[in-house]
C-alpha cells in the first residue's frame, strides 16, 4: 500500500478541523436558540444554572451509554431505544422516533 502524501494528509487534517468547527458552531447556535426560547418562557439565571447542571449529567450519562453500547452494537439499538423511551415519557404525542428525528432528507 502506498504511503499517503504529506499534502493529502494536511488537506484531510484541515477538512477535519473545519468539520469540527461546523459541528461546534451548530451546537452553540442551537443552544442559543434553546436559551432564547426558555428565556421567553420566563426562565432566568437560577433555572439556567439548574438546566446547565442537569444537561451536563444527561450528556455524561448518555455518552457513557453510547460508548458502552457501541462495543457490542454498531447500530446502537439499545441506546436509541433508551433515549426514545425517556423522550416519549416527556413529550407524549409530540414524540418523534430516533430514526425519523435523525433521518437524512
């Protein structure tokens, strides 16, 4: 197998960096929108502090769950099901299944 050129490797690293920046910016923008919506619903600093704490807990819990699940299931069926069950518990008839929420249009 031929060795990858330094130029191609540099281009790939630059693209990976740009991709990560897009993901980071998208997450930040989405959280800004969530913050604005909750603010319009009356949330203020104390509720946002609580939200930040709980969000960190949920992110840590589901990240660990997905990492563990990925060791034996590349499709993450269990993790998707656990997340869907919890989301449905909170959203009722507003719920949309994982496959539809993440569908590529």
